[in-house]
C-alpha cells in the first residue's frame, strides 16, 4: 500500500531539489569563473646569489590583489596579505588560507600573489606567480586553488649595489610596489609591520647621504586614526632602528 506525499512533503522535496541545483550550479560556475579562492602553503628558501648561503631574517611579504570592475585592471583591494621572516636556514613558509569569497566584479589574476623579499644587505627581490612564458592561454583569471610556482626552490638575492644612486632607485621602485600598504583604505599596513620598518630604516640610512627622500618614515603614513590602536609607530616599534 502506497501513500501519496502530503503537500508539505512535496514542497520540502522541491525546496531541497532547488537548493541542490543551486549548489551544483555554483560549483560548476566556480570552476570556470572562480569567485571562491584558496591558497596552498608557499615554501621556498632565500639564498645569497653569489655564495648560495641562506639569508636569515629576510622579510617576505606577499599580497593577493583583487582587480576588475568596469575597467578590467582597476585595483579593488586585497584578498590577503601575509608577512613572514626567513629562518636560520633561509626557509620561509607562507600559511595556506581559504576559502575566501569575492562577490561582484573583482577577481584574482594569474600573477597573484606578488612577493617581495627584503634584507638590508641585498637589493629588493620582487616576483609574481605568473607562469612563464606569459601567453594568452596562461594569463587571466587565477584558478580557484592557487599554487606557488617556486615551491621548495631557492630564491636568490643579489647583494646590494655600492652605488647609492642605484640602490635608491631600487627602493623607489619597491615603494611603488608597496602602494597598497601606504594608500590602502582598509588599514593594510597592519599586516606588514616589518616592511614598514624596513622602509623607515632605509630612509634613515640613505638620508645621511642626501638620498631616500621618496621613501616614508613610519610616522609619515598619514592619518590612520580610523584604524584604532596600535598606531603604525607602536606596531612596528620593535623593528625600527
């Protein structure tokens, strides 16, 4: 003997079918047009280009930048920022994260993240995660799960130039690369206290030679009262020289 479903049971089944259909559609959409991202753990070793010896205490700053909007490459903000330091063996690990959701027109490009490696005795090292060679087939919207192209490889730092003009220019380019820290609207500097201090210390060093005018002291970050305590100076104080 069979029993016909009640109207309430029929409605529940329809509701569950609709939910399942929406879930499947979102999964399929995310495969071809990601709006949810994960990042795996990034690992590498920082070494001296000349000697191959590990560089300990180097700052490693990574940021995953959202672009999009009406103008495709318009900067929309940061999905993640991570700052770590190399150990005595030169190794560093940037923790995995995710899921992180992006609703709207923003997305991560295949170049993300951008990574900067900073150490006082070396030129700034800057790289992105774009596959080489860059082609139409491998450039565009990043995959849902982001992997580090340089996983477990040696990243070689070049000893800084004795030419202060050349070093000053390299730091000026780095400053432009760090604009998301200095001009971000969401207190991005909080995620990079060592980087703030590094720029501050280099400005202090170069100012003795009448250079580094384009760099920033920590207290030149501008009005950050909306970020609350600690202030930029308090946050980075232990790293200042």
